C-alpha cells in the first residue's frame, strides 16, 4: 500500500525534471508520450504503490505544481 498520493497540475508543469532527480525511490518521470498546453512533457509517478510520501518532489518544484498527500495506514 502506498504511503502517499502525488498529484501534478499537468497544465502548469514545465518539464524541468527537478522532481525526477529529487525522488529517492526513482518513481517520478517525465511523460514523453504527452505534451501539455505549454508544450512540455509533464512529470508523473510511474508506480504510486512505491511512493513513501517524502514530499521531496513537491519541495523541488519551482512552480508548485505538485501536491503530496499522506495516506493513513490501515491496520489489519
């Protein structure tokens, strides 16, 4: 189960890649299959189940287009 959910405001992402380099799990990438309204490849999470909700990607984003929400752990 993921510890966090990461969302991107795709239309505002300029594809700088700072979030890609900041992710300790290596799960943030630039989507080379899409181009946003600004003409850039937006960032996305490749495997949300691996997210540890550290928030490094959001801290590095110069345009504040990334939001990280922690997911409460469910005890069995």
